[in-house]
């Protein structure tokens, strides 16, 4: 299949050098690199959970928790 790719200048230079050194084409180098990259399973990050312990209580730090605390702080500072 024929397609157009936009490559970083440094990557293109390295691919061209690799193709020249191996007596192949840039297409061959790109195809082989894609085959190798796609043969590996995708990296997955474990879910992030930040816990703190204050006074023995487990505290979760979620955006909704912060929003609630900010709202309470605003109400207290405004005397409401």
C-alpha cells in the first residue's frame, strides 16, 4: 500500500542512513520498524491512586474532593 508519512527530520535521516547501510530502501526500514513495534504488546500504566493518612483516616485525593474542600474554604472565608 502506498501512503504519505510525515517524519521528524532526525528520524528520516537515521532511516536513510540505515537503508543505505543495509542496502535497502527507506520503506523497508520503516516497514521493519513498524513490524517490530507492533509485535510488542502495548504499554499500559497502572491506575494512579494517591493516598494520605491524616489522623488515622484514609484520605482520597480526587478532583471532586478538592472542589468540595475549596467550596467549603470559600464559604468559611466569606463568612457564609
